[in-house]
């Protein structure tokens, strides 16, 4: 689940750096990857859904782990 999110973040950062440096034409393909268009494989409609679902699941499982750790620490006192 973390892979689509990391890929989106990394390609977004690369594109922003290239845009600030004036290299938009050389790295235009990065924005297509960022949106989920990989040439023959086009995930532009499902990529945002995967990122959103992945973020939601990671947040829920992270909260569950945090509550379990806090409950364990509270019971020790």
C-alpha cells in the first residue's frame, strides 16, 4: 500500500524541482507517471483511489497500533 503513495510523492517532488529549475520539457514524462499513466498501462482513474485507500488503511492500522501500545503502557502502571 505504501508503494503507490511513495511513488506519487517522489514523482511530485521530482517534477516540482524540475519545474523550479526550468526543466519542464525534459521531465514532462514524470507528471504522466505522477498521474498514473505508464504508457500501455493507464491507471489515471484508479491511481487516486489506490492512494486514498492506502492512506486510509495506513492511518487506521497506525491508530490501532498506537492505541494498543498506549493500552499496554497504561496497564503496566
